[in-house]
C-alpha cells in the first residue's frame, strides 16, 4: 500500500478514526471526531474526508446512518504507522529472570512459560512454536529405548538447554544399537544437527555399509521416518484460549467455534504459523492476511526467537482485530527479545 496516495489531513483522520474505533468498538462519526477537537476541520469537511477514505477502501459504513469502521486495509495503514513510533531501537535486554524460575535449562518448560506470559500480559491467546529438534545444533545426543516402538531422543543443545522428545518408530532397536548410534553421532557430529547427520549418512551410506551395515541402515530408516513425521507434526504451546471465549462481542461465534477446532489441531496450526518465521522483529497479520482458515476476525502479532546464529521458532499473540496494537506490538517484541536472551544465556 502506498501511503503517498493520502494527503496529510487524510492520514491524520484515518489514524484518529482507527484509534477511536479500537477504543469504543463502534462506528466513528464525523460528529464524534469534531467533538473531540482532535482535528480543526468542520463536521462537513470530515464527512468528505471519510467518504473519500471509504471509496479508497480504508473505511466501511455498516449502515447508511452510521459512522465508519476501518477495513483490514485501514487497520493495516494504522499498524504501519505505529511501527514508526512504538518499537524502541533494537538493543540489549535482560533475560526473563524470575518469570521462568527453574525452567531455564529445559527448553520445553521455557517455551510453555513464555506462552503463558504472553497470554497473561496481553489478555489474549499466547502461542510459541517449538523448533524442530532436527534443526537444533547439539553438544551431546543420546537415544534411549522406552518401548518396543518408542525411542527417547535427548539433546543437550549448543546453548546449554536440554530438549527431549519421544519418537515412535517402525524400526526395531536394542538399547545396544541405540548406544552405538549415539556414540557414533557424538564423536562425529558434535555442534551439528540431525539434519546434517541424515544428509551425511545418505551421502556416505555405501562406505558405511561395509563396516556398520546393520546399525547404519537402521539409523537411516529411523531418521527418515522421524523427519517425515516432524514435517507433519509441528509443536505449539498455547495459553489463554479462555480469554478469547470471554470476548464473544468481538467475534462471530460460529467463526470462534471453528477457530477453537483449529486450535485443537495444534500440529496443523503450528505448521501454518511456522511459515511466517522471518528476521522481521515483529510482524502483524490482520484478518485474511494470514491465510489461516477461520481466523478472518483475528489479528496475529508475532516475532521470532532464537540465538544469535539461529532462528529457532516464532511466538506471538492471537486476538481480535480490535486489539490494542499500540501496546501489543512492543509487548511481543520485548518478550521475543527476552526469550532469546534467556536461551542465549542458559548455563
């Protein structure tokens, strides 16, 4: 959207209309703007400006006698303007400290706590997308047999956090097999990730077969099935679903029910949201911009977290389009930065 298409007075009027709509949740009239004396123009001049903004797609008039409400395009204009003022200059920040207590060495516990903090401080739904285990660089890895068809993967990451995951497998392993595979990977791939291990084994399989044919074949089959499952099953931590249910006036209830059906399909939602991971500090997706089914009545405010060398995942807030962007955008930015600092300073 080219902001040059709007004159300064049009921009001011549009931003004020959106601000008032977000506060009162009702159509904003030219009379209301005039009463607030936020613009020096007469009601007649303001009506002309609002009519022009409606023709340009920034506003919508729900009823002939009503005022105007912002469209997704109007909200987008307002949010783009906010980015220039509400985000502080990037700089060092402190880890979460007391917010996480004993969770600092357990990545899953840390991410679960982060989603709860997001929900509590925003009064909306907070989410954190967990990184794929296969993408995380490790200092130490161990496989433990916990059932005939289940293997526990334990990773000590290069940022000194422990990550565990139980993986189902069709390949039979004895604990001796798993110990041998763990030892081989630790000796040869320390500081790498499982994706590198898999690619190396695929590439060098003929030479390995002569010495370790049985265990290498098993390990390759295990990693292949694990990666296929991982692509289908993203992991997401969600907190605060009840907070959305307490705001039925902000949603179409049928859409809200569909929204929570999708939340129950956490893996699907995680994969959808993972597509938006980027190096942007904060990204705001309004209504249909997200291309996520059934959340056209919502806005997503999200950012990424990780270490200096690697983006691990995304986190953010899902709420109504009438969310207080001025407060929520810097909140998501701050928590993303603090989570990244906490991970980077883990001991």
